[in-house]
């Protein structure tokens, strides 16, 4: 049977709420036909706030149950819309909540934490008021931009990862990164260097990554490309000249070669065009060496608050042994090591463990023990090699630690567990697993780590109050 394609319809809809990904949700019901109920259409609309009335053009409107799209016209702003933000994609890439007043963003995120905890049966009165930022702009110390096939350099469009929005500016980027972006774009266009096309697997330039330390004022700029810089000697010579003359704080300019079509896993070659292969950043008074592939908290102001909160909840002292699970390069490890008798860290990425050891040494901390292992099998190995800690801290990826790891933590049996989360849904699902092991949720503190995005960080304390069931 031939599939029927219906015409595009222009609809006026009201945004009901914002979902966990930052899309505005609206429902439209078509008029009933031939005695049947009207077909419902679920719309997920970008760059809106609750209460906005918008006009949208929906292709094949009657032939689908849902659609994700942008709007054509803002007919009436919702009560929390920030009218000072221009309706312009070139300044809103990667920031789906940018059009929402900041107080409303904070309330949205606090409510999201409560919602997911409530769904798993936790007491939401334990959730403290979210900690926001006094200056929620230009806070990121790392940005990664994508080169488009038509000369764009920016963020992929929300809901359409094939389209790259050429950024003029971004509320996320410090001004030095904005300047780097424009200098790189001008250089690229002068030499007519192509952006990588994922569909045809052709093109040169994949991504531009920038890191900047607000404390040391060191700048790193990294190009990811499919060919060697030696294939473009004139262009590369001018690139080095541009970057070194325009940016005095540049300490590392790198060109990372990756020819395969798959997303980068292992670099084919790393070319240091200028300076060294790392920069130095400072967090909570501790120095860290940061390489291109190093995971490091992207908002240093709020990251310091996360560390302080974890220290406060743990109430650690110099007689306690501390375990940092998913320790990375030691963001939490070093501050805890400075206050505890000894600290162990477990991380599956070998390079991160090497960095953690080096960072501990650079900061004069000799009471640390770092182990390369996955979280689940690393726990019994650690107990055998290092002993039983008093407190366990985990800061897993957005997907969470998972039930198997959480049950291993429950069996491991530390008195306290501090969970630092970047996704409230996986947080609630994970800590539910600890109930059967006698742990009680004591405190929940949301932190707005990434203003203008839909992400929210949360620090929670669980205390072992009874024996396992």
C-alpha cells in the first residue's frame, strides 16, 4: 500500500513545558474526520519557554505522531521569556534555555531533580534550593566547535545534528574563545579549507577545541583534521603566525590527525604546532595539567562549589581513609587527599590515572594511591591491596554508574557515600540500589553547573544506617 504524505500545515501552539533535553512540548489535536477522534500531534520545539505561543510549519502534519522542529514566529512570549536575548541561532548554539529568565532556569532544574527523586520514592523535602551563579555567562573553560560543510564553525543545531550553526557569539564562551573562533574562520576561508562531511566522508577540518584557564590565563587551541598539517605548509605557517601574534596567552597549538570516518577514538598523529602539549589550570588551589583529551570540570566557579559541598557532606578528617571512584585526573581526589589520612582513586582510563598520579605529585600529596580498573571489579581489588575506606565518593558519567556498580558499592560497605551527579534521572535510579544495603538519603544539593543548558549537577549524601536486608 502506498504511504500517504500529507501537506505541510501551519499551526499556532502554546508551549506546555520544557523537557529534560531543553525542548518545549506542545500538543496539537487535529479536527476529527469521519467520526474518528482527532489525531494528536506531539511537538518538540527548540528555543522556547513555557507559555510561549508560537507558529510552526509541520511537514506531513497529519501523517505523523510527533515532530521536532524550530518555530517560525513568536506570537506571544511566555511569562518567563527573557526578551533581552535576540532570536538568533548564531548566538544561541548549545544553549536551549538561553531564552528563559535565569531564575526560571534554576527553578526548572530544581524541579527536575525533585521529579526524578520522587519517581523513585525518595523524600523531595531533602532537596535544598539550587545553587546558581552570580554571573552565568562566559563561564566555560572548554569549548568544542564543529566545522560545517559550507564553511560554518559553531554548534550543531538542536534537533538536527547534520546542520552546523555558524556562531557569531556564545553566552558560554569567554571572549578570548570568541576571538579565536573568528580568527580561525577567517583563516579557513582565506585558504578555502573544507569542513568534514560525515555523509560523504570527505573534507579536512573536523573540530576546533579550545581550553582556557581563568586562573593561569593559559590558552590551548586544538584542530582535529583528516590530514597532516604537512600537506598545507603555507596555510599552517600563517595559522601559527596568526595565533601566536593575536593571542599572547597561547601556550599550546595542536593539530590532531584522524583520518578514519568513525568518531575519533585514537589519533593517527599529534602535531605540536606551537608550545607544549598541555596547559595548567587551577581548581580549589590545586594545579592540574590538562591535555586535549583530559576530562576536567568545564565550569571552574561551580566546580569549586561541588568540591566544597562534597567535602562538607563527607566531614572528612585526617584519621579517615577516602575512596574516589571514577576519579578522572583527581578533581575531587586532591582536595580530599589534603584533608584525609589517605586517598585511593579508581578510574578505567589509564591516561587519567597517569595524570592523577602526576597531579598529586605536582601538588606535594604523597598519601594517594591510584588504580586503573573498571569501577565494579576495582572495588574488591582495592580492599585487598589498600584496605577499607571510611567514605566513598563517585562522580560517574551522565549515564550513571549502573545497578551492578551500585550494588557493588552497597556490598563494599563504607559508612558514607557521596554521589556527584550530572544527570538527575540516572542519579535517582542509581541511589535506589543502595536502599537494600541499609543506606539512607540524607541530603541533596542541586548546583547549576551549566547555565542556559538543560543540565544540572547534584551532590547527595547517603549514610549507612542499618545492616543490609
